[in-house]
C-alpha cells in the first residue's frame, strides 16, 4: 500500500518480518514526516512466493523503481527482523538506497521460513535469490532443543547454535554490509528472544568500521525483538517468544525515532 505525499522528495519502503503483515500503520508514521511511504507485501500475496523462500531481491529493486518514478530523490528502507535482512541485502546491491533503518536485524543470510514456489519447505533453501541464483545461507542445526520463555518457544538458541556449528557457511552468508554506501541505523534489544539481534548488530558495526564506515546503533539491554516506534501497538506473537517488555520495547523505539527522523 502506498501512502503518497505530493510534495515529498523522500520515499520510504516499509518491510515487516516473517508475520507477512503489510505494515500500513508504520507507513503512516513515516508519511507523517512528509515522505511517500510504501508498505510492501513481499511474500504471500497473489503471484508471490508463499513463504520466505528464495525471494528475488529484484522485488525490492522494483519497489525502489516505483518510488523513484514518483519523483523521490532520497530512498529509505525500514525493515524489521527478516525485513531488516531484506533491507540490508537490498542496499548492498542497489546504490540508489540512501539509508537503511534495520530493526532487530541479522548480520547473515538465513534459510527459508515456509514454502517456496513448489509448495514445500524442505530441504532447506536460501531465503533470497539474486538474478535467480540463491544466496549463501546459514543452515539450521537439527540437534537444537527449544527453550521456553513465558510458555513460548525462544529461537535465540537455534540461531546461536547454527552460527557455532556452521562457521564456514556463516562466513560465506555474511551480508556484505561493508559494501553498503547508505547510512545505516540499527535498533536492537539485548533481551531479544527470537534471535540475538544485538550481537548481529554489533557484528555489522564492527565490519563496517573496518571498512571505514560509520553506523548508528541504538540499543537497550531490556528490550526484545518487537521494537515499538511512537504510537505503535503491534501485538506480540502467540507462537514464539519475543523477549523484552512493553515499556522497554517502546522506550527503545522512542529513542531510535529521534535518530530515524534525522535520516528523513
């Protein structure tokens, strides 16, 4: 869904995570900052891959094309979780993207969540393709045992164990953040129970620093995976643990919003 501001010179692409939600509420927040905001459905829609499985990065290049065609001269991507993964990858391969706001990000490419175009979820495949070639990814560890937080499964240990088990694959699957020319703001909670987003964010900062590039990291030890920007009331998942708490998640979102507005 596109929320167009006629006088806007900034275009914002809003990408949700694995919920598949078209985040119109977040797009409205950005449209209120005199930007044209596109809440993009990037899987699960008509004619799209049903799950996050071998999604063409060209999907996001086309979104940039659309905003540029509307006259937007500055392009900003805002992604959460798997949407943050997509945003960073898009910026690594599309120099037209001027800024990325990656909320609860990852520093590497992971395998699919849900089925591909063939309707199957296994064997495991990459989440993304570029020019029809699957990107390298870190596979899951079949020996992982779930931990539970407030009665819900926490997947944080799954991702940590996979990085330890598949070190070579993780090196090959690293998102090339050192090649990204865009400004980057990372927002991550230390109590993220879905995956270790703060560790991922610090890895991104470190690799970009080695390449002579600065990165803004906004974090809180008490916040979880679900970061709330001002006015948001995004519900918690009923199937897996997010960590954090409403106060900490919203507090980190308010702090991050100040830096986000600077980018806009």
